[in-house]
């Protein structure tokens, strides 16, 4: 077994998720950028709690998890979300975690529903319930090249509740990154329009300032 692992390292050496340097899954320099702290921002009346400032390093780590399915990158994201949930003042609330859904195309491409899996792992660590109650009910454009107003228009009316879903409690939306806040804002709007209580959102990364 040890010989196999040594040969594997020679053929497929471990590289940093952030800069691809051979050695560790995250090097010292990139760890300095991916260092979970606690940041608070707002989207309208929705409070957003985040762990890491969005950067090129953070972007690469998120892509390593979402598009390459690297479990080490998943772990970094999960740990950052757990860190923020532990820092937030949620002790006196009936918390239930709600993942932001991916598109059907993204799920097929990745072979999994990324944020749903991440949220499930966080829920198990924290001992919190989670409910996968949201779904995309129409096609949306790729958000990456859109500005704030275009993102808002792109997502308006895109989310709906799954049939039979009834997410009781104080809901916390979970996502990997918040940039303009369009996704979280629309998800919160849909839930509130159905009479559910959205307490806040927690994300691994936050763009500073929100753009």
C-alpha cells in the first residue's frame, strides 16, 4: 500500500488547489488567502455571513470543488461554512439549512448537486436539519459575465418550491459565494412570498464590496 501511494505521488503529485504548486493540497501562501474569518454584509434586508474574501485563490478552490469534484477542496468549503455558522449568533433560533440549487445542466455535468452535498455535510457536522426545498423552474443564463442589474433580471422568477416542500423554522440559505447578491436575494424572496421565515444566509466566500 505504501509503495502504491509513493508511486501515485510520483505520477500524480499533490498540487495546491489555489496555485497548483506541487506539494500540499493548499500551500502556505494560498492558506493565507483562504483563512476563514467572519464577514457580515447585507442584501437588502437579508444578512449574509461569510468566511473568506473572494479572490483568485478562492475562485480556484471553488472551481476545484464544483467542476473537478476534488474532495479536499470540498473540505475547505465545508470547514469555512461550519466556521461561520459557529460564529453567527444563531443559538436561540430554530435553524434549518437551505441549499441554493444548481441547474439541471450543472448537475449533469458535475455528476452531483454541489451545494446540496456541501450543505448536507455541514448539517451533519453541526447537528442541524437541512431541507433541499428550492429548485430552478426555468432556464437562466450563465451569471459570470453579467452585472448586478442583469443578474437580478436573469434570476427573477427562476426559483420555486419543490412540490410538497414546507421548510419550517428559521431558514439559513447556503451558497458557495456571494458577489452581487442576486441569487440569494431571489431565493429569499421566493421563500418569504410563501410565508416562510428566512433568517440569514451563510456563504464560504464574499466579494468585497458586493458588486
